[in-house]
C-alpha cells in the first residue's frame, strides 16, 4: 500500500514536471517577437516536442544578433588595421563565425516560415493588425520610415507570414555578401570598403525590420486583454 | 668639417623621418573616414584627427558588437534561462568601449575646432548632389537626411560633434540598463529597442559621412584607397 502511494506520488510529480516543462513560454524579445500570437495555438504555449513558431523566432533572432555582433567586430578589426596592421587570421576567424551564425539564422527562418505556412492565423490578432494605425505609430516613435514601410506593407494586410518570408530573403542576401567577403579574406586581401558598408546597412535594416514588427505586435496585442493576458509582457 | 657634415646628414635624416611620420596614411574606413581630409594642411593636427577618428570608430563598433551580444543573451534567455552575471560582464564591456569612443570623439571635436577647413574641399561639399548620391547608392533616406543637413553647409565639425553627443546619449541609456541588470532585474524592452536604434543610426550616420567624403575626394569610385 505504502509502495503504491509512493508510486502514485512519483507519477503525479513527474506529470506536473512534464506539464510545467512543456508550458514554459518562449517569446522572442528583440526581433519579430509576439508575432507568433498571429497564429493559432503557439501564443498560448508550445505543448509538443516540436519547436513552436515562438521558439523558431527566438532561435533565428539569437543567431542573427550573434552574426551581426560578429560582423561589427570584423569592421572594428578592419578599422583598427590602419593602426595595428591587418591580421588576416583574425579576420578569417571572425567572418567564419559570422557566416556560421547567419547560416543558422537562415535555417531557423526557413523552419519558421514553413511552420507558419502550415499554421492557421489567429483571426482575432489579425483583425487587430488590420485596424492598427501604422502612420501614427511610426510618427510617434520616430521609426525609420523606409524600413517601417516594409513592415506596414505586410502587416496592414495581416500578412505575418510575409514578414517571415522577407526576413528569410534578407538573411540569404546577407549570407551571399558574407561569402563574397570571405573570398577576399581567404586570399589575404581586404574587400572593397563599399562591400562592407552595404553589408553593414543590410544587417541594420533587417534587424529593424524584425524589431519594428515586434513593436507593432506588442502594442496591437496589448489592447486586447484576452490575448495580452496570455503573454508575459516584459514591460 | 666632418662633424658639420654628420650634423647635416643627421638633420636631413630626422627631417625625412618626421615627414614620413606625418604623412603616414592612416584612414578610418567605417565611421566618418576621410573627415580629416576636409581640414587644412596642419599635418600634426590632421594626423591626430585621423587617429581620433579611427580610435572613436573602433571603440564604437566594439561597443555595438558587445551590445548585440547582450541582446543575443536576452533573446536566448527564453530558451536557455537568464544569466545576470554574464549580462553584467557583457554590458560592462559595452559601457567601457562606449566611454572610450565618447572620449575619442571629444578629442576629435576639440582638434577639429582648432583646425581651419580646406576651403576647396568644403566647396565640393557645398556643391555635392546629395539626393542623387543617396538614390544611386540606395542609402537609407531617414538617416542620410541628417548627413545632408550638416554637409550641405560644409559643417564637418558638426558631424564630429553629433558623433560625440550620440555616444553620450547611448552611454546614459547603457547605464540605465546596467541599473536593472545590477539588481538582477530584466530591463525594459523598449529601452533596449531605443538603444539599438541609436547605435545603428549613429553608425549609419558616420558611415554615410564617410561615403560622401570618399566620393568628393576620390570621385564616385567608392574604392578602398
């Protein structure tokens, strides 16, 4: 009897543990966060072993930010080479890191898009996006108009999958440029400075594309208490 | 007689060394590069300005790289959990590098203030076709318009001053984030967004200035010289 009780308690404990583990919410903060709420299910929690839309966003954002951090270190090394000389070995290490992280970001973006394509929208959230005042939001926050236009272009139609598609497309373009830079560094030459300028701009524009989407989602969702209650907003 | 000859040779040698040192080409590439070229032929000051531009850009880029790593950890905390000790270390580096960038830009601003402009190059800035340049290179309009405001008036010192001011503003916000992290509290996401915006705006601002300078000095080749 005592043994039976122990087993029962153990089962309950394991059950609670498993339930708690699967109920851990994973929300991205910086890049495209809260956009998972535009779909059915994932905003409330991921209840399966498979990664949810929210998980893929966190993963892709994490790798993208890391790659962006790497490329800034690369630029710093190029900049400082005027004083300290060029260390191609160091430059190679940095650019390989940037490429590796961007490859992973691209893969996560691809999985994210696939998952989103196979998941129906949450019509309540889409309606919030359709009625959102994009112009006022951009002006009030002083967001970069050219980049915000891209975000608005998709979200005003409730096309969240389109944002993911664009993030993927941009990641591919950045990756192509990184490989072009790698070719130069592998041959112990510095690439044309304009190549570095353009890739830097691409990183920043892609980062803001994700960040502005996150900002819109956060505000749009916050007006609906039923949806907002399901998310633990970080202020 | 021999002593006199040796003295002359020595003087010529030292003269060559000094000339070579002052003519040493050290150009910043990424932020505000060639900005020093817009000033008159005071080689000593120009050399200092180049060094400050490189130093400022180097520290600024490093600080932004640190900050993006910080954002990476914040983002990944949703999957891996949050490690405040690691966040503190990364943020400390971002602050240190930004403080150094701000100091370098302060020195740059002071040196530029004491150095006269090269009027020929200023004239090139005054007559430069900014709108065409922005379109042809696909530069971000919102950021480029600020560069245009300064450079169409030939106000290169204003660019340096803006770089120093922005560095100061970023530094203030980094300290705000530090206050949260120091008490193991998650920082306000909207502050993280705003700091990110200021960093990238400032880098693009400096980069676009560099692109314009490069264009007026070397033509529209955009090549690394």
